[in-house]
C-alpha cells in the first residue's frame, strides 16, 4: 500500500489514468485509439496538402479550413504520446514540466479550434450576405491578421491559468483521472485556495464556450435572414449547402466541449468512466470528423483529393 502512495505522490511526476475498469485490455483498446489518431493525422495532412497544391483553393474559405486542419493536427499530436504510451506500455508517469506543457498546448489548440470556427462563420456570412464585397473584405492580409489574432487570443487565454496553477502546491495525490493533463483535472489536486483559478476558469468558459457559439449563432441568424429573403428555393438550398459543413463542424466541437465542462463542474461524483469517455470524445472526435465532413461535403476538396491520388498513381 505504501508503494502506491509513494507512486501517486512522487513530487516530480503526475500519474495518468487509462480507461477505468479496463486496464487489463489496454492493448486491445489501443487499436481503435490508434485508428482514430491515424485517421486524424492522415485526414488533416491530406486537407493541408490539397489546399497547398491546388491554386484554385487559395481562397478565404479554404485558408480558414487549412487553419482548422492545422489546429486539429496540433490537438491530435498533443495527446497522442501520453495516450499511446499508457495503452501500449502501461507507462503512466508524466513529469511536471511535460504535464504543464501538454496542458498549454491541449487547451490552446482547443480554444484555437473554437476561434477558427468563429472566423469561418464570419467568412460564410460575408460570402452569402455580401458576395460582391467578399474578395475585397477577406483579403490575404486580413486573413493573416485574423490568424495572428486567433493565436494571440488563445495564448493570452491559456497562460494566466497555467501560471496560477504552477505556483500552487500539489500536496495531495498526483493521480490524474485522464491519460493527458487537463486544467480542470489538475486543479482538484491542489491543497490551497483556488478561488482565483476557479473564477478565471469560469470567465474563460463564458468567453469560449458561451461567447463564441453565441457569435456563431448570430452570424447564422443573419445568414438565414438573408437566405429566406431570396427569390427561389434553388438559391436558398445552394446557400444552405454552403454552410452545412461548417455547421456540422460546430456541432462536433461544441456538443462534447459543453458536455465535458458540465460533467467536471456539476457531475464530479459521476463514474470515472463517464469523465474519461466524454473527455476522449471531446479530444478525438473533432480532429477525426472535420476532414471527413469537409471531404464528403465540399466538392472542391473532394476533387483535389482525387487529383492528388491520380497524380501519385501517374508518378508510380
């Protein structure tokens, strides 16, 4: 028993948790996880390659899509090392510094995905409601500035809680409830006053989980108002189809994000398996589904993938 306590209270490490109750079959669980990670990496890399190679896709909509693919790729590569080393080798230790670094990138890329989807909703609003001014409003310079603003926003959002958390003492068990480092998971291990961290976390939650979806909802309400003011159903359906991929990407991100936030805040005594499943859905589903959604629903991306595959066959 003392060995377990010493392990979970090692001052230089946090202890990661796999799938509670299924530790004996981690090697089998690693197969679907490995498939998800492979699909995510290959899918998002393909999207980026297609947009880079096809000059016809060097347009605002696809530049924003490349930002989304980069974000999904970053999110995937952030959690992959700790998840797979735990499932494959039962290596459940992570150093303090590595854990804080993972926390920064994990939350940073997560918030970045929300910000990119917000920028994409603005792109759809301009494309549908101001089509004649689309090229003059969303120039490459403007898109570059939006990209820089997204990075700055996410870094400034994540750094303060990271520094606030790092200065606090972790004198309780260092056992985390996930196979990666989440702020809401680490904060419960602190044995000091965490009111500042909690209030900041709440404010950040309102900013990201509430404000971004509200602004996206506002853009869609303006889009729908414009669409249903059009003369023919053909024009309406075409405009709605242009928004469908983005709308699905929004659902894929925010439904698990809100579920995870609510579970950590209001269902603390729920089964550990519930927390783990929701967290894994939140971190794995968007990077896996986004390239599939855009490949299936966007003709230009689909055609670009065919061109890429056909080119490779010719080279062989």
